[in-house]
C-alpha cells in the first residue's frame, strides 16, 4: 500500500506536544519578565501597591528570565541528546552522574587495597586507613585550636550580608565575598546550630580536613605514590590550616579540585568515562567562586596530556575529552548559577565587580612579579627556614637527577603543577587581573605531592646513606611543622582577611552603654566584626560608618585627656582598654 506523503501536524506527536508546551511556557516567562506586564497582571488579580514594591526589592524579572532561559536550554538539550522528553534528559543526567560517582568510589577502594610499586612496600587496607586516619585526626586537632577565634573582617562581612539574612540573600552575588556554595553550607550549619563561630567555620573545617585524605588519594591514584608524606604536609602546613578555619570557600575549592585530579587517573580507561562527574565537580567549584576557572583549566590541561601519554593521541584526547568536558562544565555552571543570576539581577555583579576589572597590560606586567613574590611568601609563611631549605635542596637535586633517571611520578607531578600555574597565569594575562594571594591555595596540595615524588625518587637510589638521610629529614620536617603549629601557634598573629581581635569586647562595651545604632565611627577592618558581635548581644544591626579623615582626635574615657593620633588601617575609635573607640556626640 502506498503511504501518504501528507505530513502529519506536529501537534499530533505527543513528544512534540511536550516540547511545544515547554517553548510556550518559556516564551510566556520571558514576556511576563517585563515589569510593566507582570505588574499590570498582578494588579488586575489583586490590586495592591505591594506588587510594584516587590518588583523593585526582589528582582522578579531576573528570576523569571532565568527560569525561561533554563526551560529553553533544557528543551534544546533534550533535542540534541535525542531524549523523548525534557524530563528524560534530567533523569538521564542524574543517573549517569550517580553511576559514575559509584564507579569512582569503587576505584578509590581498589586503589587503597593495591600494593604501592613506587616504594616496593605492601600495606594492608587497614594499615593504610589507620595511618591516614591518625594524620587526619592530628590535622583536625591543629585546626580546632582556632575554631572559636574572633571573627575576621571577610568572615563577618559574609555572615552579616548573606548568612544572617533570609535564604534569598544566600544567592545574591553583590560582591566577591559571597562564595555561594560555601555560604549555602554556612547557612545550613548556622540554622541548625546557631550563629556561633564554630558553626560558621564548620564547612571550611570539614573541607580542610577532608583535603588530607584527598591528597593521599590523588597521590596514589593519579601519581602512583604512597601519599602519606603529602598528607602529613597538608595536615601541618600553616597556610592550609589558616584557611581551613577561615569561613571562606578556599578550602572547599581546594577539595573539589583535588577530586577532579583524582578523576584524571580513571580517564585513560576510555573516552568520556567520567565527564558527568567532572562537570558536576567543576560546576560546584565555579559556584564556590568564579576564580575556580584557574585550577579547572589546569586540571583539564593535565588530563588532556594524561590521555595523550596513555592510550590516546593528544589530538584524540583534545577532541574527545578536553572540548566535551569544558562544554559540560560550562553548561553545569550556567545551570547552577541561574538562581544566582536571578537573585543578583543579572551577571553584572558577577562578571564586573571591582576585583576582576582589567588593569591594563603594563600594570599587569609590572605587578605580576610582585604578586608572585607575595604569593610565595604567603604560602610559605611561618614555615621554618630549615624546612624550606630541605625542600628546595631535594627539588634541585631531583631536577638534576631526572636528566638521566626517568621517574614517572616525579615528572607527572611537576608537569601537573606547572600546567596549573601556567594555565592560571595565561588566563590572568588574558583577563589582565591580579587576584588575591590566597587564590593560589589550591597549589599547596600539589606542592606537597611534588615534594613526596622527589623524596620517593631519592629513595630509589642505591645509596643507603641517601635513603637514611632522606627519611630522617622527612620525619624531621613534619615534626618541626607540627611542633611550630601546636606550641607557637603563629596563626593567632596573622592579619589576612582583616583581623580585629578586640571586636567582642568593643561590642560588649557598646551594648553596655546602650550606644545608638548610628553612633559608631570605625575604619577597616573593624566594622563587620563589631557589627557581628553587637548583633549577637543586642539582636539588632549596628551601623558602623567608615573613617575617611587622615587624622582624628580621640577622647580617652578614662583620663578625659585629648590625644592626637594618625589614622591606621586597623584603628578603632573609643577606649575599652584593648582598643579605642570614639562615640560621636550627636548634639
């Protein structure tokens, strides 16, 4: 029988009906995003001036536009993926990512049980887990020393502006202080346990402690090392300890990047085996902070070369891994940022804040050497000189030795470290921006892995004297760092991210004297910590106005004698014995 050439209408196909419905809803969402349109509709349903007020206060238009764009993207994705429905695309993506996560956990357990061929030692799974468990507990103990330290400027600012508000403000990205994924975790913990210093720092602490076993896994799975020495270094490294108890997203970003590096060891098993998991981790890293693009680019570059050195050619690795995983991470990031874009009334505050504005090629080239020097000094801050000398000595010796002795873990770790640094500098050069020194925290675990690879390389030498010397110095370096952090406790004196330890006492003084809301004048870094502790005492906000004059006069409330003082960065006005405060006379 001859078939009819008459084409059936598209609305008779049930799957196309669903796509048409989604397109129709997306179009309506975009149309009603116009404030004049949805305000008139809402006024017709229930007349009240509240609709216009809500449209100004809450970016309703941006939220509706974000929803419409999400529906359109979902519809397009289902069409490209040849799914029968848009919901089927979501279901398939979740199932694939969950399956890849389970496979990844199986790979982790298999790597824990394997024999380490680099050091020719065989350890049971229980011994490995017990050793890393003890190291992690030691690292946790060093970090718990500072868990209730006075709130710093950046921490208090984030809590005041985004956490101690409604859930809507968690997604508002008005400045780079809001590390959205970390802020969401802080909001959850403070909702459960109250607005206490320990609860606020708990997400950063958990991520920082999990970094210790994560370094061990990356060293074993990706670089075929023992991993214990690298984990010990991270546990006692001062710079990492500091940001593990600083309520910011840097330790969480470091953990996510390490998990992405752990996936690199599995990619050689076949094309696109872990792209879904890569996309999820990369999207979460970008949701933590936009500067995650720096380590993500380095990880993708290393994984691409890792493919080329294994079963694939470099060209095949680029087309079958680098491009798909980059697009997947970009798509995941866009989807995760839709609530942020809606709550922030667009992407202007995300892409155009003052800290990411280009400074010009000349300014970038002039400031880059200073920035690199400051970043190195920050990473190695309060690391004893004898430890730094030991690390540099073994690195120089191993670089010279690698000319004639090929040791794959050392070459791979150095290559990974170089690619992370090189790709990050390339992105910064293109954008012509210089980030904060703490942005490079993700390099600290890689540096620990490079040190372990160098030690392992020296242990392969036939000289018994060299092997004994290296083992003794490795134990000595970790012991010295442990003693420095446990007894000397240098982090109490660090001023990074704004430090004002007298904030609690000043807030108690202001609360005792019933200071009015707008009576306090203070400079950086006083305002947010002072406001944080005052809120806890009085249950209301304290308006702290910044000091703009180069000189001011302070009346000491104990002696009533005037004294002239120069304005300093950490100056506060009005005397409590620990700090000085100036109560403005409003009459």
